[in-house]
């Protein structure tokens, strides 16, 4: 009986530790908050500029664009197309009225309405995706090389290790990450505690 009580206590302790260690949180942001994706009003013409400045978007988050599909759309464009309101050759075209864009890389992202004339009326959005340390970072170079220290992407079972850096020792890193690193022994112990609790 004493062993059963200690197993339950161990399981509860392991569960509490697991919940304390877990720091991976992703958000889904509705672009424009209370307003849907659409033409800004004359009294709030810079809504999307202000909206992007008040939200810290990071890898794993997503952007939700809500709009009437018969009246609008969303396109992802290059910086040059964003600045000139060029709607030709978008990177991505979304038109279902309930468009979800998943953030998978850091750097700058540019969106505008796919309807002619809307971009010129400030229906456009520039997002700076934050890197793992909370700072805005530029995307990898065009030659495909990784940055000096690659970010570690959080997953349920631990992070993908950063690329080795020849200039530093493997035990030190200047880029703090929010990865969840759980030893397999810890996961196995938590699972065995669950089995013992159920049995």
C-alpha cells in the first residue's frame, strides 16, 4: 500500500514538473482584432500598421484573416510589391474568407488585399516575425546558408538542435531558445507513473 501511495505521489510530482517545464505557447491572431480584414475607415486608416506594432508574432503563431470572400482576398507579396501596391505575381493567394496563415520562419512578411485599389487605401499588413530570443531577425541569406546560429524549433518531445558553430564550444550558445527539452527517461517515468496509477 505504501508503494502505491509513493507511485501516485511520484506521478503527480512528475506531472507538475512537466507542466512547469512546458513553455511552448503559440497564438492565433485575428488580423485587425475586432475589425475584420477590409478597407480601413477614414478615422482609422492606419489600423493594420498599428496592429502589427502591438503584436509580437513568433514562429508557431498564425494569422487569421476574416473577410467576405465575395468582396475581398489576401495575398502575400514581396517587400517591393507591398511598397508599390503591385498585386501581380503574389507569393500566396487566399480567397476563402477564413484564411489562416501559419508562421513557419522568421523575418518580414508582407500582405495586402488582392482587390485592386485596396492596397493604396492602406489595406496592407507588414509583420516582423520574432526569432527565438524575442528579437526581430532577418531571414537566412539568399544562398541558402543557415545563419551562424539556427533557431531551435520547439516540439512536444524536445527541440531540434541548433546548427553547430565552428567558432564556439558546443556547451555555450549566444542565442537563448524556448525549446522544451525533456529527457526520454523523464517521459518514460511519467508514463510508468500513469500506468501505475491506473493499475
